C-alpha cells in the first residue's frame, strides 16, 4: 500500500458511497486525492460522506460527461479509480439514454482523455455482477456467460470493455472489478436507487416494515465497503491485474428473508413483511446470485474480512447517528 504514498489519485464518483470510503483510505495512505462528482440529486453523491476529512483532498463538482474537464483533471494523475456511475437499474429502464451517456459514452471519452493526455495512468473500473444476468450456475465465476437483464447491465458491460480494450490495444493499464452488493456507511438510503439494502436501513430506522419481494428465498452475497475498498486498492497497486476482470463476492451467502430477520435483530427494532414482486422489478430480477471470488483471491490475495452481522451493525449504527444527512429534504 506504500505504492499510493505521494501519488496523485483521481476518483470519479468520489462523493458517492464507495468513492468516499476509498478517498478516506487513500488520503490516510498519503495520496494526493482529487474527487470528481456531479452531485446529481437522484444519485449517491453526498457531501456528508466526506465531512470528517474535508480539506485533506480536492473536490471538483463536475460531470464525467464533460470531456474537457476530464482531460484537464486526468493529465497529471498516477491513478484513476473510475467509480462514477448511474447505479439505478429501474432508472436505466425508464431513462436508458442517460444511463448510456454516463455508463458507456463518458467512459469512452475518459479513456480517450487518458490516451491523449496521460497514457501512463493506471485505471481501476468499478464494474458490476449485474452484467451476468440470471445465473446458469452458482457460484458465478468470471467465465459465466454475460447476459445483462437491464439497460444498466449492458452499459456497464460496455464501460468495462472499453477499459479492457484500451489496456489491450493502447497499453493503458486498466482492470475492472465486478462488484457484488456492497453496503456500509455512506450508501444512499433515501430510496432503493442504489440498493434495496439502503431503503431497508431507512425503513427500519423509521420503524416501518421492510418489504421483502416474493418468497424471500433469493440468495445473495454482500461485501462491506471496507473490503471493497481493499480490493480496489489491491487492483490499483498490481500490474498483474492489468487487462483483467475480477469478481468480488463473499462466501457468506444468505437469502433475503434471513437477511431481513438479521437486520431486524440488530438492536434498532423494526419488522419485515413478504410482499408480491412489483412486475417492473420481477422483469429484471436475476433470481439467486452469489459470486466465485477465487480468481482475485488467488491472483491478488483478496478475500472479504468483515462478517455480515458486524458490517450490518456498523451500518445501522452509522445511519442511526447521522440519518438527518441522508434523508431529510436536503440530503
Ligand atoms: N454499491 C454497489 O452495490 C455496487 C455494485 C456493483 C457495482 N457498483 C459500481 O460501483 C460504482 C460506485 O457505486 P456506489 O455504490 O458508490 O454508488 P454511488 O451512487 O454512491 O456513487 C456513484 C457516484 O457517481 C456520481 N456520478 C454519477 N454520475 C456522474 C456524472 N455524470 N459525473 C460525475 N459524477 C457522477 C454520483 O453522484 C455518485 O456520487 C458505480 O459505478 C457502480 O455501478 C456498485
């Protein structure tokens, strides 16, 4: 991790959930960190995510769709952690063009900026397990067929492959991590735009029942954000990672009903109820999913460390203490 000391690092989506946690860690490792974020209200960016270390890094409120701003910001950086994205699967279906513009077109123009102004940069791209679609087998490894079930999955796949292509054709060091459901302090909990877990946290703390769709038997794996940040840093520091994609995941697999029970039992009260799947969600649901993360374990030595109960407790305690920053009218 000494690799990052005194290095110049750009994080797109840096005021968002994972980006802000990554920024905190990189700042502590001695990196000169610049964050880029558009702070579009319906997305995950929130200034409170960085309130505890404001002044220790640069913040640029701009849009990754602006090629001139991005070329300027990229030119002197050693590392780019490319995390900015439209993350809502439902929004990608109701407004596919915006998803395309951010998750694919802007990614291409960021890579063009790297090629033209700073081909020595190292890039880590935050991809998603959503690109696999409905699994043929479990756990899902990197060789599983790619069959996105929504517009977001297609555009994230394009974004991922632009990175690999620029690595393979132009030698711009880039790799991608296919993140599974990630949770922790700083995630968007106002609504279900980022993850269903977010809205569950809010409802539990408001004393309202959380809604589990269908029979609640859908299997999932989850990573606490600190583990995800460690994986991003390992991928950033390793030349072995260049040109590759790695799944993140967890061997603690749980169905959604048991997850709801677990969250209700964490000390902040609440209840859960099973409700029929809303048809628009059922249409893009992937059924059971959990990852085989053996490749990153073998090649980069990553494995998740934070147990689900411990991570969820930290998350609930964080929002209990800071809820006014995440779902009042200004958040
Ligand atoms: N959290 C998860 O479970 C998960 C799972 C799979 C993949 N990912 C990927 O990880 C990345 C980070 O996700 P996150 O969970 O931190 O979400 P997030 O919404 O908190 O972070 C994304 C950030 O990007 C910013 N952003 C969006 N469009 C932008 C634009 N046009 N210009 C500048 N900034 C823009 C948002 O304001 C937000 O702060 C995303 O690319 C997402 O697709 C996350």
